[in-house]
C-alpha cells in the first residue's frame, strides 16, 4: 500500500451509464496502478432523487464489470449524525448561519450568476435573520479571496467563492444535508487521498476545498476526467436519457471506456471477458495519455450510447 486511497461515489438516481463507467474506470485504475485502495460510497443522501432499486442495480453492475472495492460500501444515509456534527462545528465557529431566503428572493436580489447555474447567493441573511421569519437552510460563509488548486488533468483552477458562488448551502430548506457537506465529511472520514471524477464536478471543488479548510481537514488531490457528452454536447445523464450499461456487454463497454480515456486497448478485447480487459488495463494504464478537455462528444454513438 502506498497510502493512496481513491473512491467511486455514485448517486442511486438511476442505473449506471457510460459516463459513470468512465469515472469508475478512471478512478479505479489510477488507484490500483499506484498500489492504492479503492472504496465505494453510495451517495443516497438526496432522498427525493433516489430511485428504488437503483443502488442494488449499481452494485450488481459494478460487480459484473469486474470492479473490486475495498471494505464495505459506505451509505450516506447512515451518516447523518456525522453531517450534523460537522454542521454544528461550523455553526459554533461562526462559519455557518441560518437563512430564510426563498429561491425567488435570491433570484430577485442576486447581482450575478453562480459558476454552475442559478444566482450567486448575495448574502441576504449573513448579518442575521429578518425578524419574524423562520430559518429554512444553513449556509457556509465564504470570502472574496481566491480559492485555488492544481488539478492533475485540468491544471490550475481558481474561484472567488463570494462572487462565483456566494455563501453556499450545507443543509437545505427541506432538512436534507447538501452534497457539498456530505462529500467532504465522508472523503476525509474514509481517509480518501485522491479524487478522480468527472469534470462536471470541477466547479464544485473550490467549495469542497473551502469546506475542508473550515473543518480543519487536509486538502485532497484531484483529477477531473472529461465527461462523455452526446452529439448535442449534453453530458450523458438520466436527464439526457443516457442508456443503462448492459452487463452482457461488459468487456466491450470497458474497452470503450478505456479508449475514451486515451488508452489504446486492442479491439480484440471486446469479445473477451472483463478480467482480461482489466489485465490489459492494469498493465498499460498511462495517466499521461488521459485527455484533458472538460468534455468529449461521443461521435456517432450519441443516441444509443454504444
Ligand atoms: N455522487 C456524485 C455523482 O454521482 C459524485 C460525487 C463525487 O464524485 O464527488 O455525481
């Protein structure tokens, strides 16, 4: 063991598709080829988005594709006490504050858009709650300093959290803990050192680094892989109706994911078993060959994802 610990953290909002496979393959091979561990975490904290049966389906698919994770799966739905404790710590440190604002109030008074859509929170409740109104959400105070990091693939990234995002939500108005808080608490609690995931999460990373600093956690290493997009340039997702991975075609899909990741896996592997694809992949994995764009369209494959 080298002290490297990676992870794959799917949300059970539907079956795995080719885009999720790319992230799983990238994080798995980066971990294994550095003698590292690879953990699996089910991000089922956003309960309204969970789809019944999806988590089991994801686990079965990963098994059929030959992924081998270390230790038991961590379920975020079992971790609510840890998120509550982190929020309490931030509250006591004066870093988290309650907020009454509705979406409309924020939109009406926002000065600028946030990096990943929606308005940047203009700090309405920073100085205290307006009288007579009950808190809905909890937010984390950010600053106007630059929060920067060097991504192993995408290079230097920087945001001014105050203008690019605004004080962001840790606990939502519906009482659920936000992805940003859960992911940071769990990555550190699980001893993760390296995050390899899709570039759709690149814009979230400065928030996660800021949270790590506020909680006194170490900063992790990041590599953001290009996301797979359809011909219209849309990220493959449930919303864009990306087809579910077919476990009967596991070797062929793994081969396709390797090629997407710039690894010249031989075409004959498509008709082999997943174990043989993994043997090739572990022997030939070349981090330097990974593409560095934010997204890559799957030419001529968009509609059926094949
Ligand atoms: N659960 C997130 C997703 O499925 C990924 C979180 C992460 O890798 O940080 O998009």
